[in-house]
C-alpha cells in the first residue's frame, strides 16, 4: 500500500516499488478518497478564510502538491503524440519527446482553466472533490484494464497485474463511494469519467497501438476535470 501511495502522490512513505504498486492497483479508488479528502478539506478552509479567487488558485496548487505533476506531464505528452501527423512509431516518438508542442500548450491552458472554473464553482465542496478524484483514479484503472501493453514500460507493468475480479471490485467500491457522497449526481460524474477513459483508450489504441504511462496520466487528468465539470453542471 505504501508503494501505491508513493506512486499516486508526492507523500513520502519510505517505500516505492513499481511492481508492488501495480499489484495493488485495484486500490486506486481507495487512495483517491484519501487524496480527495486532503485536497477537499484544505480547499474548504481556503474558501472560508480568503477571497474565492485566491482560494481557487490555492486549491489547484494543493492538488498538484499532493498528486504531483507526473500525470499532467503525461497529459501534455499524450496530446502532442495524438495530434502529430505520422504512423504509430512517429506518434510514440513525439509522445516521448521532452519538448512540448503547440497542441500541448493549448490543451494545458484549457485543462487548467477548466480546473479553475470548477474549483471556483464548487467552492470547497469536499464531497465533490472526492468524487472527482475517485472518478479519475477509476478511469485510470479502466485504461489499464482495457489497454494493450507495449514492451516493458510502465503501462505494461500495470496491465499485466490487473484482472477482471480486482477491476470489478474497484468499480463497485467507486460506485458506492460516489453514490454515498453525491447520490445520482456522483454516479453520473463517475460514469462520465469512465466513458472518457474508454474514449481515450480507443484513441490511444488507434494512435499508438497501446496504452502507456503517459496515456494513463492523460486519462487521470481529463477524467478528473470532466467529472468536476459534470458535478458543477448537475449540482
């Protein structure tokens, strides 16, 4: 479990084994509740003591201080890879390139703007932030379960360890958490997050022929923000 927390957050646990994290990947939604509770609680405090605009910025800052920037980096790489012209190998090469293209910069602008809009609108609603995080991590798990591996990369390590029973139990847990915290609105947000994951996996298979660590990161970021937007619109 400590390896999983180290993999999904910046919280030091004194232990980090990618193999162990992959074996426990079905616990993604459990760690998501932990992340959402920390970010949501701090956000609630921010909105209680400072101006809403500043509280919004602080909420986004805390999110990435806790969750880290690996996933948003994967999101940017994924966007560059998907939008470049060429065959699968060329797209993978661009996705692995450390330099960001115009598509990635534009996508990052819209992603971060969507986060800021959503956090401003929900104004520190802890339950919504937890639901969004659970939706994101369950969506990431979905990308692992339905993804095709490539070589011996990060994505392949996770894909080989996730079976149907473990995935199903994780989804059931997420359904219960989202319904408990936000009722049918929570279920809709989770459903939209999972649908987003399936669409992104289909795009990854078409563009790259596989699901990589960058694809997993992109799924996490995009599914989190669409779940947040759904919660804002349906509240």
